[in-house]
C-alpha cells in the first residue's frame, strides 16, 4: 500500500515506516510541523518525501492521520475527504487534556475514521464516542543489549522539560538529584538548571543526540528514571528497557502495565522511588539483574514485529480502491473494532 502520513512523532514514525508498505511524507522547503519529510533520518528506501500539492490523490491507498487539522488539510489540497473519499485511520499518541474523565476525542462524533490508540490507557481514558477504536501498542527496533551502568547516575530522557513542567515531572527532578546526579537527554533542555535549582555538579544536560549515540550514552547510566506524570507512554522508557536498564517510574498512565515486577520499581510514592534509586546506585549487580528482566519484558511485549503485524492487520481491513477490486469505500460500522 501507498500510505500518506506526516512526520509528527519521530520515534513512532521510525518504527512505523519499517513495514512492508510505501510511505509518503510531505516535505516543505522550510520544514516545520507540516513539512519535515525524512528530516535526515536513516529510514528505509520505501520512505519518500513528497510535495502534497503535487501528489495524485488516486495514487494513495490510505492516509494515517495524527492531528485533527490534517483532515481538512488533506481535503483542501487533495480534494478528498479522509474517511469517506479516502481510506483513513487516526493515531492518538496523547493522553486527554482538560476535564479528563469527560474529555471527548476530536473524532468522537464520526464513525468513518477508526481511532488507533497507542496504549490501552489512552483507549480507556479518551471518550471516543461512536468512533471505532483499536489499540496497537508500541514496538521499537531493538537497539540490542548495551547496558553497562558504569556511571552512578540516573538517566532521564525528556523533550522540552521546562515548557512541559509538571506533565513531564520536571518539578520532581531536584528530589532525585539529591540522591544521585542526573544526566538529562532530549531537546529543549535550556533553562532546566535555573528552573529546578539543581547544582551544576548534580545535573548534566546531554542534549538531543542522534538515536545510536543516545542509546550508548544512556546505557552507561546506572538507572533509567521516568518521572512523567501524564504522557501516553514515553518510547524512551521502552528503549531503556530494551537496552537492559533498570527502571524507576511513576505509576501513572501506561507505565504500570509496561514495567513488570522485577524490571524496576513503579510507584506513586516519590520517596519510595528515591529509596530505590539510592539502593540501585550502590548495588550495580542488583541494577544489572533488574535490567535483564526489563529487556526480556520489552522484547516480549513491545517488539517491532508485533507492532508492524498489528498495523498490517488493521490496514488490510481498510477498503482500498487500488488493491481490492470491486470493493468500495463505505462507512465503518458503529461499533468498536475488535
């Protein structure tokens, strides 16, 4: 299939484009959220950069939407309405915002475009209304067992921790820095030291490293700390587990399901996590043993093959003009997708 999608979430896209399809990514000279294209990533040859306005709508088999605004953009530029005139699915990467128990999904009032949640937590907490839903859990390319734990530090991966604040648990970092130095990876870290009040000797900003470098540097840290309060399920957590790192995480959103017993500690009690951070920093062997369990769980539950297989099954069920002769695009049934 020829699939149109925007480069919105780099890590998720990195896994998605490793399937057996052709992937068309809109590109603009200025880049930006509507035209990143490949953004220099080492993706398979099946990933092509395209100019949306020059694209023939009949050459597309499906569009994978990730932002509500993309529905109108596709119709405006290509002249086809996703869901009724062009096969489409919508990937929900994020947890709901606002009055969470009552938050309706932007696509909740229609039943032509299935909503694909990346976690069961998302599926549970979003009110998806009459829209058909499915859950396809994350899967990532296995970076291999790289853990050394040679640095008695806590590794954290978070983008824009100052802007996102309590969402990413930025306010908690100082409490952990009093136990062990922090190495913080990710973009948008400028101002973090001033925001948290952590002394320079206890906080090292590593920046937005290329993925292979990130994996090698992160794996040198003794423990992976995941202080996120309200993110769907940070792929950095799954990457750390694949690397063989022991995990300390807040028991929020999907983390409690992703990190099994023995792979680390998941708790809503920050002091408990601090005690375990201190313990694992002092006991490299226990940290290594936990990391081994974490890697086994990640390989079993978040493999790339399972992720791509789930997407193949869902995409195969979409009506497609070019690949299913005699089939026409019809509205989805008003039921949940099984």
